[in-house]
């Protein structure tokens, strides 16, 4: 059994545009002097069980990413493929490019979650091995309200028990055969999901949840780079 990782990194990152980091897509921004994408790739390469990492990027960024992988001496186990206009298309392209068996494991991780730790990655691999599919998730700590959207805002329709809610993170993984089936069914039906778990659920595949970490957040908006650097400084001070 082999373990593969897919990092969809073809996004433009429009939500970051309001801040001082608007010059580059967020996966190419620097955190602690190292590009976000490089940190994410390296996190998985630090796990001996990971055989290869496949990065899906825009065609115009392929040479740039290959150069970064070489610069940080990560290239031997890293493959770069062309992504698509959506996360689902990018992951689908990478999934099709994998030279893998049905029982191998594939994890999909947001390229802009650079602080993922080895222990969480290991837990996810173990859970996929045991259950067939798994994601990383955080328990909800705030009260969750279901609402009906109105022109002037929203009206609460119900309160959802927190113990029934998790906040999905990545990596999200499955046996290769299961994930390919979920993607094929979604493509046939023209279904677009927000993450891999939504496609797996739709295909009738049970997805386990393993505990995540608040540090494994997604760099999305101005201020997130500074928060990531704070966490790195805290880790270095120990």
C-alpha cells in the first residue's frame, strides 16, 4: 500500500486582495521566509509513509512551482500537474495522473494550510486505512444557528446541537478507488462539491473524522499570514 498526497494550488485567492499581500496568490506568499506552498509540501514529505506529493497548479505557474521545489530540494517525491478552474477539477486532474492501485491511499490537502503537523497526517492515514475514508475536523465551540436568508440579513430557524457538528479541515482522504468512484459519479451527474468529503458522502461512502488543530487553519484573508507567523514563533520558542 502506498500513500499519495494531492495539493490543489491553482487558486487565485481573491479574498486576500484587500490586504497588503495582494501581489501574489496566497499559496506563493511567504510565512517565516518560506512560501506557503513549500511549507505545505514539506509537511507531508516529513512523513515517511508518504510516497509522493502531487501539486496541481495553473499552467502559467508550473515552472515557478518546479523551481521552488528544486530550490528547497523537495523535487524527488513531488510531481506538478496542471490544475483546473475549480478545486474539484484540480483534484480530479491530479487523481487521474496518479500511478496508483485501487487500495492505495490518497490524501487531499489545502495548499494554504501550511501548519499541518505530522501527528495529524499520521492519524488521517490510519483512519483511511481502517475506515476507507476520513477527514480532519474540529469540534464546534460556538453555538450553531440555522438561518433563513433575508434581503436585510437572516432569521434564525433552529439551533443545531454542537455535539453533532464538526468544522471540516484537511487533509481529507480515501482509498484511491473510492475517491475515483466518487469523482466519476459527480462528473456524470454534474455535481460540484465544496470538498472531497461531500463527493464521498454523496457516493454513499462513510467518512470518519479525526481530530484536527486550530493551528491547521486555512490562509484566506488579510491577517492570516501574521497569525501563521505567530504560531511558528511560538513553536520555535519551545
